[in-house]
């Protein structure tokens, strides 16, 4: 029989062991969880074809966007943020890869063959390597034609939505895709009798029977993802297809702004496409509000960076007119232009306790800056030498004196005769019709945005040294693409695609 003394000593030894080791065990547990707690969640909400002037916090007078305005009032609003391109595919490619349009593999919406390369590292791949759950929900549309598993191949664990960009025109499609598998949307029937181009990708068209508007399908998927991953770091790329139009409905039915109803705008004496646009803006605002509410409900709002931006300037499709609501806020141009109205976009960053609330920044930044910026904010190493971006984390964290500026920003566009633009400080240099084999047909423009933000006074003949410098930078910024050419072969005019 064990003696009482020995029994006590054994118990005491166990108690002392627990006394000294339990704190160490708990500390280890805290350390195991620390990386997840220290790395903030990131939600990047991207609107489709929303103009610089479509939000109340950017001067919109007719439409109201209270939840996005609230996001701005509790975060930082940028007045000189630029999209990756003036159309969706290259703009999204620039955002994901951190490269400007002269370097990325996706230079336009067409022709086929332009896709993200295996050698290109995306934001999602970086987050995934560092323990984040990653999801892309909504419109993918990066290149043409992307494979059904293209989001997964580029770092997203989970995808739900439209893979190709033309499918995303249809707000009442018969199906969406979840991780490469077709998900039927019962009740939606596409009209097969309209004279569509036989070469258009699947899913394109106009629904004759409309039951499930994809806005609600996509929103539910995003909210579910947040709830499912609230205890782990996550990166959510929530790419809306609004307020983009259904172009095909615009062509054949004269109204491409597909919404479930006009809501409060039903009684307005506006053309139906404008009622639809207004309703879309209201829905975009509502989904931002619902995302913020879900973050609060899940208890992760304080540790989540929320970014809101648009992929390019305002569209004029589906019979919507950008000037109806002053969508470009008086800036020159719209989608497909390299003037400010085509590429300057609204951008808001919200991170409670880290990003100063109510601040407005004039820092010049672009989509290719997001890769190094989010890596720095999340304390994740950014791959060196792979990006054209400059982190603007110092600006976001209230340390503007530490902010490194860009040497220049560069864009190119392969349609409409070929276009290039370069911005250095306040000098904006634009070249039009660059595909022409005749040098005399190339148009050159120079603007001083500090005095002429509307780009109305062409100074091309007044500052030859500035033009020479910017033209030289433009030549170095463009790297030829193996599939598409920005310039006509010598002695031959390149055909428009």
C-alpha cells in the first residue's frame, strides 16, 4: 500500500508540474494562434464600370450611397487612384499581378490567347502560401478564354460566379460556376432565338424567363465564406458585375441594365436604363453594408481590411449614358478612354484603428500597387522584382512622410486605333492612333493636371523637353506581347480587333 507521504509527494509533484507547465502550454497555444490573429483579413470589393462620380462621397448629387459613404468616413478616401486599364480584363490582371499594362500577359479583352501565365504570381497565391483561405466570388474575366479552373490555378481555394467576362453580362444566366462545376440557376431561361454571334462564349445572352438575379447568389456566397472562415485569416476578392450592363440586352432590347425591379426609382421620369443604373448603384451600396454587418456579427471587423474600388471608368452601354448622373464627375472620357474619366476611379480603404478615419489622400496610386501594399499591411513578404507597384502602406497608416512616390504610371489600350498614356507627377502624356502605319496619323497630347484636371488644354507644342522625356519613358514601359501588337508592322496598317 502506498504510504500517505509518498502519495502526497506524488500528488504535489503533479500539481507543481501543472503549475509550471500549464502557463507554458497556454503560451504555446497563444503563439500557435498568433499568426492568424496578427495577419488581418482582407476583403477587396471591386465594382464593374463604376465611375469616379457615382458615389456620394465623390460628389454624386442625385443617387445616394450611404453605406459606402460611411465606409469612407471611417476610413481613407483616395482622389488620385487609377485602374489597371480602361477595360476589365487587363485591369483585373494588373490588380492581381502587380504589373502595369505594358508588362502583364493580359493586355485587353480580346483576341483569344491572353491569359495569366504560370510564371505570374498573384495576390491570391501569396496569401495562400502564407496560410490564408482565399476566395474569388463574382466576375473573374481575366483573359480570354479562361479555363474553368483558372481562378484555382491562380491561387484561389474557392470560386463562385462567372468565369468568362461575357457570361457576366447576363444577370439572369441559366448557370454559374463553383470551383469548375456548373451550378444551375433554376427558373432562368435564355432566349435562344436572338441573332447572337455563334462565337460568343457560353452563358452570354438575354434571359426570357427571369427568376434568380445573380446579385443575391453572389452576395450569399460571400457572406457564407466570411462566416466559415471567421476563425482563420482570409482573403476575399468580391468582384461584382455591377453597374455593368448586359450589352446584348442593350443591343437587342434597348435596355441592358438588368435589375429585379426599379425599387424607389420606379416613379422617376427617367429612361428605364437610368432607373436600372440607379437601382444597381443602390444594390452595390447595400451589399457593401451587408459585408460590413457580417464582419461585425462574426467579430472580425477590427481585424479586417476592406477595400472598395472600380475596375475602370463609367460605361455607356445598355443605353445608359454616363452624363445622366455625371458619372465621371466632370473628368474627360469614359470607359475605353485613357483620359482621366476612363482610368481614375473611386477607392476607399477601411481598417479600424489602423487606417485614420475620415482622411482624404491625394497620393497617386494604381491597381498594381495593391500587391506590395497588402503584403506590407498583412506582414507578408512581397516577392521582389515581380511587380511594378509601390506600396502605399505608409500613406494608409498615417505616415505620409515615409511614402515613396511612383516615378510614373503607364497604360496602353489595343482597341480604337491603339492608345497609350503616361502620368508623371502632374504631367499627363497621351498618344492616340498608335497603330497607324503613318506617323502623321499619331495624335499626341500633353496636359498639366494640376491646372487642367479636365484635360482640355493640349500643351503638346509648348513643352518639347517634357514631351521628349515622357515619350522616352513610354517607350521603355511598353514590352511587346507575343500575341497582340500595339503598333502596326512597318509599312502595313494593323487591323482593328
